[in-house]
């Protein structure tokens, strides 16, 4: 009968950066002790990487010792083949002999030759070896890879077909299993992603077609659109094959991860569906979706551009302002640009040599009738937001500025104001975060020739508790404000309350009394 491997901690780590609360892990392991699951993949075992990755990315020995005490299952760690070489194996594996039962190798099919050498070294230490070969839907493109499958015999305990893009169908599963079986006698596994909500039927197809082992995760937690839900698979196996399943244990595991599901909201959506059906990488979709900066239309357009192998769907005229301004006011989307709008409007109307730049159109309606020339930064979802904010753009008199071509998310401008939209030729003060609202607003201020730059509505989130996304945006803005001032030798003065340390504090009321 098929064996089950639950890889929640390893695959779910893409959302938590491989950190999980101790109590959650204990509940997870003790719950799975009562379920018909043979293997638990607890994380990566990795060589040092400069970025921060958490506990289950490195799986330190002391942690594996604790997990070994808590779990009655076979424990698994995974190597990321692109980072691990034969010379690393001894340091990584000798300390965990007796704690871990299997080492899986995650690999690009084009690197099967390197992975075979890695597997041979792993075998010396007595571990079972699994090959998790990615990009299953594209294997036919790699002719040499298919022939190299003959070398798996004697090295691979399990050879996994990984539906990296979540886009294969049951017939594809059968066809691929036949292809692998024509080259090797090793046991077969299947790891399905759920972009098209086919992870269950594809996994059941693999099982009925003779797969020896399949993967799943609690609540489907996993990279991008996620995986097959362990609780769903066990429910089906209970009904279809009369497996004995402790549903109280399932309930405990599901309840433990429910808070993380509410926080990270993994699962499929239209961009994941498009990336899956077109075998496009979902890492970018995951980044786009979790930042919430981009609209659904923006993400779809970016994926369509990738599919059609084009850089961007439209190039606009370059922004070449006919007038220069000594003073510029950048309006952010923070509540203070509304709270103090009456004073800000008076400040604008008293300064004739001043232009207004809306980094976000969120609060732009409050400034619709000021006497100054106005510029609107169209980044991410801003084109659609502009349409909603102004209802009818028929009398719109502003100028819209977009990042330089090509734009990562492609181009959308409201049709009614297409002739009022321009793109910057370059970003001069930084090469990072070049499609952010703040970068676009600051570069526009430079293009307008501003000597004095004021800002309002960059509050820095005044609330005591902010989300991880909000914290990230604050950190990005701090970096950009500092970089801009160092590069241009121009000060940025906030006329409304702000928590940004890089901004100089001022008061709009000091200019209008």
C-alpha cells in the first residue's frame, strides 16, 4: 500500500521563513503520531546562507533530537541540490545519524548528474535517499535527463515526480510514470501542487497507478498555491480504501495551523491558476500576492507577458516636463494627509511655484481643486485606484507618471487619460525597489527640478501594532528616504506627523499662520 509523507514544516516554511512556534510543532508531531503517515519531512539541512532563514531551514542537531523524542515516525530532511555539494555531505549528515531516516534531494532535472553523485555520498552514511525532481510538466524538454534516469537504480529509494507549477492533469501523471518506469526500477513518488485544484485527483491517480509514496501537508500549507491537504487525502483514503484514521488527531493538527492559514492565506487564486496552466514559476506570484501591492489584473498581465515572452505590453512617451518647480509637495497615502488636509491645501494654494506629486492616489480626491499642477504616480494597482477615486476621469487634468520601461507588472493606464500618461526614462538615485510608490514620487520630484521637497501623509504607521507587510514597507521607505537625501543632497521635510527617522520634522501650520 502507498506510503504517506507529510512535509508541512518544510514546505510551509516558505511562508514563515522556516520558523514555527514550539507549541505548534509539538501539537503537530503528537497529532501525526496517531495517523497512518510513515514519514515526516521536518525541514532543510543547509550550508550557511547570508539571508535570514529560520530553524527548520538548517535543522540544527539539538532540534532534531527534540523532534526524534516527540515523533514515532521516520524523519526526513531535504537538501537543496543547487546549494549542496559532495564535500558538504559529511558535515551535514554525520551529526544526525540515528536521528533522521531519509534525505531527499530537491533538484532541477538538468542537474540530475550532480544529484546522482550527491546521492552516492549520502548512501555512505546509511540514509534512505529520495529524489524530488522539479518541473515535471517540462521533463520532455530535457532529453538527456530522461536517459540519465537509468542511473537511479541502486541509488534512489524513491524517485518523486514534482508538479512544481501545479499544472499537470491525471493523464500527465500516468504518462510520466510510464516514462520513468521505462528507464528505472526505483520506487515512484508524487508531490502535487494545487494551482488548478488538481492535487487530490492527481495524487489519487498516482496511487491507483502504483505510486509507492505521496506527499501532503496540513491544510495544504506550502509554497505558492500550496499542496494536497493531508486531512483531505486521509479522509478519502478512509472512505475509498478503508484506512483507519483518527479524526480527532486530524482535527488537532488542523486547528493548530488554522491561525497561520488566516495570517498567510495560502491557497490558489487566479494568478496561481494562470501560472499553473502555463507552467510559469509561482515564486514571483507568491511574492506579488503576499505584498498585496499589485492588483489581480496586474498579476495576470505580468504572467501573460511572461507567457508571450515579451518584456512589457506597452511603452509610453518619456516624461519631459515643460516646466520646472522650485518646490514640490509629495502626498502619501497615510491618514495624516486627510486629517490635516485643510491646512495642506492652504499651504499649496499659498505657494505658486509648487507642484503636487501623489505617491498614492488613495487620498488624492481631497486635493482635486488645488491651484497647483498635480502629478500622479501609477505603480502597481494605482491606475485602477485612480479610476475609483475620481469616478469619472473625463475632467482629469493631472499628469500620470509610470516607472521606466519595461515594467515588471506590465502596463495599465486608464483609457480616458491615456494621452496624459508618461514614463520615466530612468531611476537615478537607487537601483533597488525601483517600482515602488516612493521611488517614483522622488524621481518625479527630481525631474521637476525641485530644490525643496516637502512630504505629507508618510506617517510610518502610527498604530502601536502593525503587520509584517506594513513593517516591511516602513523599512523600505526609511532606506529610500536616506538614499535619496545622500544622493541628491536635498532634504525631505515632513509637514505632518511621521515616525520616519530619515525625514526632517516640520509643521504645515508654521507656513500658514
